[in-house]
């Protein structure tokens, strides 16, 4: 039987979401909790990968199990998992359903603040006041569509293609000191959102025109884009699947 498990995590204390030889990861913590409860190793396949310090308000993983799920399984997982990881749902899916490849849309938010606030530093990146949000939104419109986003892709990845279909890209002002960038696409490349945001900062600071931003996209060259924005402001907030995969 195959299941999708939905969970959230604060990435501050993790060296990324997926298991790696050195450093604690979300996957390692999750699989250890599974093994403790089920008394057998269980491999989780995540819907995507987040880098060190990046958060997820909604991440999905699939797993296979031949036995019946124990009663109050999600509650027992939450009792074992650290405070920085919270399981929010469990659902049976059809055989062969894949958390990564069956996703039809993903949404990320990048949150910023212009004020020094010890309660925001984990989830927001502090920036200097004076960003031109209208210019950044005009530039962000140029991201929409099916395009080659290799200018915003980390080098030497295992991606088979750098083509993504972006359906939404916009800045939203929440108040005088806080805002977020929201982007939705069918798929994302490694480091893509942080590279996009870092380049949009250049537009917002008047160091790059909207036309030059378009040229960065067309160049297919990571060296033409801006620096990647810091990790702490980024969070995966939504993953959408076809309804017919659920049982």
C-alpha cells in the first residue's frame, strides 16, 4: 500500500531536506521516527528538495508499507519528531503515485522585512528599505510562461531539463515593513527561487532595468543573474496533485 504523508518543517536547524552523509536532515529525522514506530526501515520519497535553512509549510512524501498503519500514527510521529517538524496529514494513494513526479504545481514564498525583529529572523530575510516593488513586479511578469530558466539554476545539477512553466510570479506588500514574493510553477530548478529573488532585488534597487532582467533570462547563463537571496526567507507553501491519485 502506498501513502502520501504531508508535513511542515522549519529548516533552520537542518542541512537540507533530503538525507546526506554529513549533517542532520528532515528526511533522516522522519525515517528514524517511522522506523521506531513501525519497527522496520521505511524509505520516504520527497516531492522536492529544499536547501539548508529553507522551510516548508507543506511538503509531501510517499512511502510503501505492507502492514496496516497503526492507530494514531501521525500523532505518534509528532511525539517522536523534533519541534521543528510537524506531520499534518496522511492519505492512501493509488499504487504508483509519486510525490515528486505526479505534482502538477508547486508554490514558494520568499518573505522579507525591513525592520529588525528577533521574532522574524528565522522566516524573513531583512533587507534595506527603498525597494521599488512596482518595478520588481513588472520584471517578475517576464518570468511567466514556459521558458528555459538555466540563468537561475545552480550549476552541475542532475536536472534533465531547465524548462519550467511559471504560472504566477508577484510581489505582495503585507504592510509597511513586510512583503513576500510568490511564485508558482510546474517544477523548479535547484536554487531557482533564491536566484530569481536575488536578481529581482537588483531591479528593486535600481541596479538592473526590467529589460536587463529579460536579458538575464534569455542569456541562459547563471553568471548573468544576481546573487542568490539568503535561505531563511524561503518556504515551500503548496503542492498540488491530480485528485484521481487519492483513494
